[in-house]
C-alpha cells in the first residue's frame, strides 16, 4: 500500500513537471513569435525609411545636376545621401540579425546598381584634358569641358571650343586662341552695321541694308558682306574694315580683327577671331533678348538674333539636335577651316546654351563637320537630358 502511494506521488510530480514544462514551452514560443513579429515590423519600417531616403537622394541629385554649385542644393544632396546610406546600413544590420546571407547579396547588388546609375548621369565620356579658362564658379562646366576635350580629334587639325550655360551665366573654353575666322567675321560686320544702322539707312536705304544683312547671315553671302563693309566706310573698303575693328575694340573682342574683304587675297592680312569672342557676342544677344544683360549691350540685338534664327546652314551645331530644340547660328568655312557658333534655345530643361567650335589646319572637312555636330549634341545632352 505504501509502495502504491509513493508511486502515485512520483507520477503526480512528473505530471506536474511535464505540465510546467509544457506551459513554459508555450510561453517561450509565444514570446518568440511576438519577437519575430516585431522584427518583421521593424524591417518593414526600416525599408520604408530607406525607400523614402532613396527617393529624397534621387531628387537631390537631380537638383544638384541642375545647380551643382548652389550651397543649399549641395547641402541637401549631401544630407540625402547620408540619410540614404544610414538607412541602408540600418537595413543591412537588421537583416543580418533576422535573415540569412542572401539579403546581404541583394544589398550588394542594389549598391552596384546605384553606383552605375550615378556614374551614367551627366557623363559624355571618360574625362581627360583641361580647359584654358573657366570662371571657377561652376564645377559642371569644368566637367563638361574636360569630357569634350576627350571627344576632339587629335589627328584632324587644331580645335577650340567655348560653352556657356545661359541658365547660370557661366562659361568656359578649351584652347581659346586667335584663329582664322572665315565667315564668323560676319557676326562683327553685322554688329557694326546695327550700331550705325540709322546713318547707313539714310545713306543707302533701309531695304538695301536689310537685304544685305539677311543674305550675309542666313546664306553667308560674301558679296553682301563686302557691300556692308563698303557701306560702313562710306564707299571706302579699308575704312569699312577699320570700322569693324573699332566695333570689336569697343566691345572687348580682343582676339578679333578684320584684315581683308571676303574672298580677297590674304597676303596682306586675314580675318581672325576666337571662340570666346564669338561666345561673348552671342551671349550678349541672348541676354538682351531675355532682358537679363548685365554687362555689354549691342545695338539691334533682337534683330541680329532673328537673323541668326533664320540660318540655312545647319550641318554642324544644329545637325543632331533633338526635335523641337532650336539653334541660331553662324558658320564659317575655308579649305582647312570648319567653324560654327550658335545659341541653342527651346531646350528640354530650359538650360539654353551658347556653343562655339573653331578648327584650322583640318585635313578632313567632312569629319570635322561631324565632330562639331556630334560634340554639340553631347554637350546639349549633358545639360538637358
């Protein structure tokens, strides 16, 4: 009887112990389930924060691409990048504690994709070379000039390039120097004529003046250019060229001079200009038309802009521009020279540009024309796509 009682006691103790262990296991499992739920919720919250930070970073990068030197924009981009990185780090840490290594591979892939996207944005080609001048206030200008340098041919003449971001009024050039102007000299003839427009109209008639201006710019008529130079000198060609040179001196076009009439022999002089002088001329026209000019002014700027918009020679800067984008330009050609200077307007992002190309000692003029067209398209895309 005592043995039976002892056995019953042992069985009861075991039952109670098993019941206690069962209750403990159930409680533990409940806690584990609750903990897993909290971890899942935390991961979800972290992912939402990460996504928001990534979106903010993307928007900041877009702003930075348009205004890379604005300190407020730069600060926003830096903060967004920091937030995005912090969220990514937090997400990686939480995932490591709650999931396996597959999530780490995914995070690594995301990082590579992000790096690749950042590398593509605003890139023409690997950077190389250097610019001869910038105003040191626009890092994107330095970047685009360095990249354009790498696109210029090394075996087809000597090249100069000017770029102006009209939205920010920043400019820069590659290898700016005095070069053969060819028909780019007609820009300065036009400028001098509009400065003396009333006097010349009274002497030679408004219709004659306007017709010659139109022909000189829109179809690059050399006879029209020489006629206007003669008008400027009151019938004396040498005096007319001197008037063009005075116009250039008065407006600070220090690399520009007229030493011969169009089609004349160059044994006693030639016509010269630079991409910077041409760029300044076109920039002034554009800014006066927009009412934003703060430096020089040119008489008849709106009329000159109108004539440049009517240009029929569009095989260089305008050749590869997207539909809807317009160019007001003036070309120049000689046997070994290919030039073009233009205002690019009605752009996709509202970042209008002035681009000028000059080349001399060119061996292949067709290839040089293609270089101007392709590089102009690349510059446009850098700022507006």
